[in-house]
C-alpha cells in the first residue's frame, strides 16, 4: 500500500511519555521550539531545554515539553511529506494548516495530546496553543496537588469495575472522589480518585479477584471531578483563543466525535473545559476513526504507548512510530511501501 492509498491517523501522546533529554535533537533548529522561546518564560524554556528527568515529571513543565516535542517532530514529518522549504518564508502555522497532499488524515491525542492534535491540525495557532498548554499545565498541577492518584486496571471486566466503584462510593465519605478516568484499550482502563477512595477501591479489587492493578506515578487524579474547579478557571483562557477551520478530522477525548467546522466557539470551549475533568475515551476515538476507513496510525512523539493501545484495539490496522528525528525517513519509506 502506497502513501496515496492510505487514510492516516496521527497520534499524539499525553503526560507520562516524557524522558530525559527529550527533544534535544530538535530544540536548537526547529521553528516550533523557536516560537516557544518567544512565548514561554525563560525558566520554563530552560527546564525544557535541559531535559532533566526529575523536572520533566512535574506537570507544569511536562505538559509544554511533551507538546513541543510531538509538534516539532510532526512539523519535520509534514515538511518531509510535502516538501515545504522554510527558506521561502512559509510560516509554521501554514505548514500545519495545509492538507497532507491528497492523503485523508485525522488526529487523535491522549489528554494533553489533544491540544497537540488541535495545533497540528491547524485548529489553534502555534503561539496560542503554546500559551494554552503552558497555562493548562500550571492550572492542573495546582488543582490536583496532594489530592489523590491514579490506578491502571489491566484486562478489566468493566461491569465488575463499575460495581466496585459504586461500592467504593458507598463506603467512603461523600467528599471523596473515584471514577474511571481513561478508557485506553480493551486491556487497560485507568481509575482516578482521592487517596481514601483509592485505598478502598484497591481493597475491594483484591477482595473481588481483580487480577492486576498498578498505581501510576502522577501528581494526582487527572480527568476526574477533582479538577472541576480548575476547569472553571481554565475556561477563561479557552475563551481568549481563536478556533480556526481545519481540513483534518480531529477527535475529541470527551465523546469520540470530531471538532467539526459547524461547531461554534462556545461549543469548542465547553468541550475543552469538560476534557479536563471527564474521562479520556481514547479507545472510542480510535474505533470511530477505523469505522471511517482509517487504516494507518502514526504515533508522533515520545514513547510507543498509544501504538500499543491501538494494536490491542484493532490488530488489522498498521501502526508506526516517529519518536526521534531519525525515524522520519524510515516511516515515510514504510508509508510509501507497496508491500
């Protein structure tokens, strides 16, 4: 299958994919990072440039760092496909907004990655997206600090899991929070909540024979009601953004639907606001894209987590990764392969 015969979905990772020195090969010569240097504070940009693992584990640094790394790699990939020459004065936003030659393309991002998708798809300009992601990281960090955690449940029985969550709610105080916050694949969902609720949830999982649960090393229970007040604060920043028409199908984590051009600004703002405290429906986004005929998934950015999820959702689609600059040509060759 050649590139022209494919329908491609670009995948963008969220928080947790970061690693030491992430983006070091791109940071000096890529226009995405050049734009970030003009927008971010000197402190935040230096943390990203230095790429120290301990600093990148903090939400307020991690979110802009992952966003910039994914977007810079996507820019290099798009440039390689379309043949854009930045010397001719073409700006970065024009590269993102332009169609992918004649290839139908869609975007799915996980949590933070949804903002990468919105920028890569030309729905939000680069400078506004950088500001938005930086603000989001700060607000979310403050909103969850010391308030809870997240637990991955492997090979879940969803009916049993929902019963356990319901029983947990009955057994703890009314101000405790517990909920499914990520539907990643048939093999993994994530539950988030306050500490007391999660302790009771873990106890009930053991009691009821849930085979494998793993605590996740994050700052708090993202995509739960814990962040509802933070989302109210974030809404003020979302209202200041210009949302542009896009030639790409960009899927929403909230409901698996696309950000259609028929959506008005208020609807987009409400959807992105809800995204902060609603479960991430990554599996549903992927399934919807496959229903629409998309057959090739290319993960752009750190790690291969989303690729592993897609393989568990549907084994018939092709899955590729661009994790480093050196991967661009290799993946392009595979996309153009007639095999």
